[in-house]
C-alpha cells in the first residue's frame, strides 16, 4: 500500500513540480529608524541565501555609523562607502548598481544605514532607480522593519513611504515585524489589535512582497542566546559548530532562524 501511495505521490509531483527558488534577487535593507534590527535582518537574509539555500550571494554593508554586518566574516561581506558629509557619493553607489547589473546570476544583500536613509531615498528619486530596477527583469526587494512601542509610528511611515515609491512597478517591499519590544498593536474601531491581524497590509498589496515576523519568544533564554550570537559576530552555522554554545542553546537558535527561513521560503519560491 505504501509503495502505491509513494508512486501516486511521485506521479503527482511530475504533474505539479516543486516551484523554483529565486536565485538572483536584489535585496536592499533600509529604514530611517535606528535600533530596530535592520542589520540583524540583513545578516539573517544573507545567512538564509548563503548557508541555508547555498546559492551564490554577495553581501555588502554601507552603514557609516555601525557596520555590524561587515563584522560577520563568515558572510564574506564587503564594506561600501556610499555617504560622506550627509551626502550620497553617487559615483560609489553607481558602482553598486553596476555590480547588480553585471552579475545576473548572483543574489545580492545590501545593508544600508539608518543615517543614509534620507539621502538614499533622494538618490532613488533623482535617478528613477525604482523604474530602473523594475526594468531589469529580476526580483528586487526593499526590506524594512516595523517595531512596536515608540518606534511604531516612524517604522510604519517608513514602510508606507517605500510602498508608495514602488507602487505600480515590479519592485516589492518586504515588511519585517520585529517583536523584540512586543507585538505591534494598532487601534481598530476602538479595539487594540495586533497589526498582523488587521487588513493593514492588504492596503499595500500592489507593493508588498511579503511579511516576515521575528517572533517574540517571551523567553530570557532565547533573547540571551541571540545576544550571545550577535555579540560574537557569528552566524547560526558557526554557532552550531562552536563549543561556546551548548546543545540547548543551539536548538533554540536553530528554532529562531528556521521560523524565519520558512517565511522567507514563501517569498523566494517563484
């Protein structure tokens, strides 16, 4: 009986092949609010592509204030100076764009700094960069973070601004809900409701590439493990091989990353 079921399953798989994974996306992580987990998102993305999916990935850090992604040596990151005296160095960022275009079969992850957000947005508008990205014929995602607490209004506005900028193009925005400070709550007809449970994102369906939730585990152990990992500038794969983390710490870290990776699979599977 089991063989018959397997045979039917395999036959069905041939009729409905597994969707292909996108292996040449361009990913720019950007937010105007500091301290919301932007670099963590960039580092997680890079690990997802490079270590979990094992595809050719180029990781770059252009944060002039805190180049934390550049310190994760296992990602083979490159530091790119794109701003000086609060002004985008257009020639340097031009080279970044040239690299995107010249390497059609590589996945790119670019971590930009909060301090570069406003001038970078101006560069996008001045150079019609969204339209240019849209014309490349490959997936382009702008990743931004939404966080609860005092950061919620600013991060929501940042998300809305990006969605408005890419509206009507092939470029998509990915919203990362970082629950480090709790679940983002909004008022719906006088009722406090988790943002993810409201129709909020439906209003941006044309611009939205997906939503990823970095879950609040409500556990000091999970928080301490992640802090230990990031403070040592290590990747998940390095932690798994390290004697500095015990078996339960490794299990918790793997659970955190796997939950995010599963959500990313839904975005990057064509």
